[in-house]
C-alpha cells in the first residue's frame, strides 16, 4: 500500500498551493483518472475506489487546477467531476474545457442533486454520465470500468 500526501513548503506562496492541489498515484492498468471535487472526503473516497481498481489517480480541488492538468501532456483516460465546483466552475464548464483539449475523453459527473435538477435536460453529451450521491463503491467501480473500457 502506498500513501501519497501533499508536500508542505512554507514560504513558497502560490506555487506551493498549486502543487498541493494535485495528487498523483501510480497505475496498475496503465490508465489514469482525473478526479475533480472540492470536497476532500468525496475526492478521497473516489480516489480510493479508483486505486483499488488498478487505475492511476490525479486529483484536482477545483476547475482551475483541473484545467492545468488537462492542458499538460499527462495521460488522462477518464475525468470524474462534481457538477458544482467553486470559483465559477459549474455544470459543464470543466467538462467542456476538457473536451476542447481532449475530444474523446469520457466524463462521469457526480452530484448530490437529483440528476435532472443538477444537469437539466440535454446536458449530457456522448461519453458522459451522471452518478448521484450517495452512491455505492460497487456502483462507482462499475461506472469507471464501463467507461474506461469503452
């Protein structure tokens, strides 16, 4: 078992915050999942499930950080994002930015709201799905496998 924690670098200002907002773990399957959620508990749970299934995990705490990861050359096979994120990033803004940079990226959304209330009719595009909270670990694992293997 490996545990990856952010490094504390006092006095480095904003660059330290940027580094700490992304957490990376190695892959067994060769596939990487980017998890974007502002709630640390949700991010941790989703990441643990993904790691348990053998995928590499990248974590971002908000849409700005997620966009920086998406603009990099890091391999990303799946983007799991909350529907509502802080900093003016809501609904499909992160997903739309991701698709502009990586057109075939599969994107399951997670939300605490009812599906229609959270995303509205016609919100989902191809390769997108919604998983409403609370969800089971098994349901999350199935969704990840289903989308990652397409």
